[in-house]
C-alpha cells in the first residue's frame, strides 16, 4: 500500500477508535460537553472548521480517484475476458482491481465516519446543553 493510502487507512482506524470512545456509556454527555467547550478547543474551533472542510475535500478527492481506478480496471477486465490471455496477466489485472476496490472502501468509510463524527459531536453537545438547561 502506498504512503497516502496508508495514511488514509491510519486516519480511518483513528476515526473508528474515536467513535468507539464517543460511544462508551460510562462517559456522560456533560463530560463530553466540557471537553468540547474547553478553552483550548474553543480557541481552535474557528480554525478547525476549515481543517475539517479541507480534510473532507481531500477524502472526496481520494474517493473519486479510487472510484475512477476501480472503473478503469473493471472495464479492462471485461475487454480482457473477450480475448484469451495468460494467467499472469489475469492475476495482475485481478490484483489491480482488488487494490482499487480496497482503496475505494477505505476512502469511503473514512469519509463517512468523518461526517458521522461531526454529527455525533454536535448531538452530544446539544444533549448536554439541554440537560444543563433542564436542571
């Protein structure tokens, strides 16, 4: 796997760990609200939104690239099946298609989890605000 796909896969694993951390039942919404509204994160909030959109744009770019690669190799496979080819060439073609599909799923899930995390953070923060107003 190339360096940029390794970084995207690492980012996906970090997102999975963060979602699992957000879903832990023994950490209350008020504790998360304190973390999200801390002075440090409040100061970075205006800059973090730009970084979030840049990150989403990069993930969309890699997602579209993986989609293009997957379509290119599946088209080549259709044309290659018509003519008799060597086993080595077929194995090479299937390997490229597998890598394109793997990259498609890695970038797609990373993009999806990025949006899910943004929504979960806003919902947890809104829930904590409503709980504080109720009391």
